[in-house]
């Protein structure tokens, strides 16, 4: 993909490997949620590609909802302040919720969302994250389904952005600044 001047992309996880892992996660989730009323809650915007692929890899009549929270804004540093920009459209009462997130970094965002969804009367709440930067964790959050553990590097692609760019990359890449 064409990049901005002074930026280069280095592939960290290839699209083909993402596809395989998402298929595995989908099969596992299908098995675990047999006969359960499952709702996926995608955290916008970063999870939109992952949710689309994961949902189709799960062979169950699930529902899908989205939440949007502010975490990083236009910066790449976590502020620790989480604000709900878009809340759930539907009740999760008595439903089995799987929160679908692109990446867990400090854990602050998911920790907040996890508590928020639990307080809404769900039958169960679990977390599925495509990427995990475990070395950066500040608060412990249970990641029940995990795609890949990655090193402490800022990544883009497959829904993840830097200043709203590169969400449409098929691979997950690190951004290298050349100037
Ligand atoms: P946490 O609250 O766990 O520190 O941050 C989670 C959120 O930070 C993610 O949903 C994502 O929006 C953003 N984030 C954390 N690490 C990265 C990264 O390497 N790349 C991008 N694009 N976003 C990240």
C-alpha cells in the first residue's frame, strides 16, 4: 500500500495468518457457546474488520452490537480516561456477551468496558481480543480468547489506525518513520 512521506510499513502479521487464527477462534467460540444466546459487542472503530470476519467464522445465530469509547484520541499514548461515545443499542440482560476488541494494551479501556457491560445484567461477559501487548498491562483484564501476543510496538492495519489511516490494510504492520 502507498504510504505517507516519511513512513514505511513493515508486516508483522500476514493477512493469511490472521485469517487462519480468526477461523480457529470462531470454531472455538462456536463450540463454547452452543445453545447460548450470544451477542458480540465490537468496540469501535478498531474492531470493525475483526468483528466482520469473526462473526462469519462463528456458526451460531448470534447478535451484534457496537460501543464506541474514546481512549487515545489522536495521540498514541493512553490517557487512562475512558469515555463512552456510543453506548449499546440493545439490552444485554440474560445474554451471553463476548466483547470483541482489536488490541489490549494497558487494559484500561477493556477494564472499563468489562465493568460497564457486567453491570447491565448479562448472563456472562467474556473478552476476545485479536492482539495483546501483555508487557504493557497496567490493569489485569481477563482475555478469554486471544489472537496473537505482540511486542510493545505501535501497529496498524486490519482495522487499526494511526490518525485514522491504514485501517484498510489487510496485514498488521508496524509503522517505521524514515525521516
Ligand atoms: P488500552 O486501554 O488497553 O491501553 O488501549 C486499548 C486501545 O488503544 C485499543 O482499542 C486501540 O484503540 C489503542 N491501541 C493500543 N495499542 C495500539 C496500537 O499498537 N495501534 C493502534 N492503532 N491502536 C492501539
